[in-house]
């Protein structure tokens, strides 16, 4: 486990909000791997990462030149569990509601084969799996109908938002960007989140065409990625290798990259880049989203929602006007 944390102080200025980040970084995992064999390093990776451990292992295997060890079911469950904690715990808490324990139970049961994908989708949307594609007009009708607690939550949050609040966008990093980052080259600002996997979904494209990459659009992206992962045809590709010694894999929170240099079959150097490195970079997407929040709005609510949408890989606390709000874990 790599302990770290992020404190975000939101300061009001004459021009709006200014976020100040204080990152507490955990132990450098590269030091733990130095001197170990490739196989021993790959075996250790999932033991020290408590988030997205299967995806981290895939990236490590790619960097170390080892074959992918499967693990599709584990990665699928990592995605579902992370999204369920947001959809069923974090977002209800923002509205003063308790957790959706049934959703959490269904996700756990899905991982052991005791619950179906249809049961999970029906719990969220209240509509049969074979009832046609989820389009923007259909989602709006479902929210208006409010057949499930999640739909009512989504509708309630949307009424509290304006499209320009927190609106910001950056391109996702390419495998070449990640390779450049890992090998010390200068890289432009990028963002990588759950949205990456559903950026081409017709619903999200229609929504963003109307209001840009808004907070609500980012919420919908998390829902769509949850639904995507429920599809048995969803693909979890092995790690890509844009350069020798570099492995890139898709985690629920975005792209992860590992770099390994081997000498005499032992790790001589090891580096990682995570979604947090991209998203919390100075002037990066999280800073841009927070800076676009209204100074006169309900900042504790909006800032915590923004953090949940960008989804850093570290526990996050937000400080506003002297008060602190746990925002993310």
C-alpha cells in the first residue's frame, strides 16, 4: 500500500476561485522493486497498490516484458467497485442521504456470480437491459420519471448545477505521452479519467455537444463506464508497450504507466505515472475544474462533486473558508 494524500485549499479571489494543492506523497514504489527479478516485481505490484491493483499489475508486466496474466474478471470488479462507491456512497452523501447498500451488495454479488448485470442496471435505471440503447433523451425521461433512487439523485444534482460551473477539458494522454512522461521528456497537460473509455458514446457526445465537459457530463461518464463494464463484450486489453520497458494499462481512474530498466535480469530503475500525476499537475484538469466553480455558489457541495468526477487516486480533503471537508478516498 502506497500511502499518500491531497489537501486542496480553495481561495476566493477577485477573478473567482484559486485552488492550492498540497500533495503528501507516499513511499516511492520504484525503490521497493530495485534489485528484484521481473517475476518478483510483478508479484509484488498488486500487493502494494490498494487501488486498481490488477491494472497496475498489467502495466508492470508490460514494462517488465512479461506476458499478461489474464485477470479480466478482477479488473472488471475493480471498475464496478470504484464506480459503485461513487454512485452509491459519495454522491448520496453530497445530498445528505445514506449509502445505497443494495447497490454495494449487488456489485459484491456480481463478482461472485450471485447477481446479474441486468440486476445491477435495473437497480440504477429501473429499465430492462433489452429496452434499447441509453440515449440522452431517454436518460432525461428516466430522470424525470425518477423510478430509482439513483435516477432521483442524478436529477436532483442536475438541478443544482449550471453547465459552465466546473467546465474544463484537456485531451487524454496517448501511449506516447505516457512513455515520454516516464522517460523524463516534457509533456503537455493531459487528463485521464473514466471518461476515456466512453468518450465516443453517443449519449455523452450529445450531452457534451450541448454543454461541454461539464460536471454533469462527467457524472454521466462515470455511469456509462459502469454500464460498459457490465457488458460481457467489454474489452480489457493487455498492456500496450509504446517503447521497450514501458507498459500502459487502463484502470478505472484512467491510464497507468510503468517503466522498468533491467540489468542482469534485475530491476535497476523503475518509475510510474498514475492518473493523479496527470490530473493534479499544476494547471491541470482538477485545478481547471475547481477554478471554474462559482465563488458565490455552494462550494463544499460543488468542490466535492468535482473531485469525485475527476477521481484522484489518493484520499482528498478540501479546505474552504477555514473548514475542512473529506472529499474522496
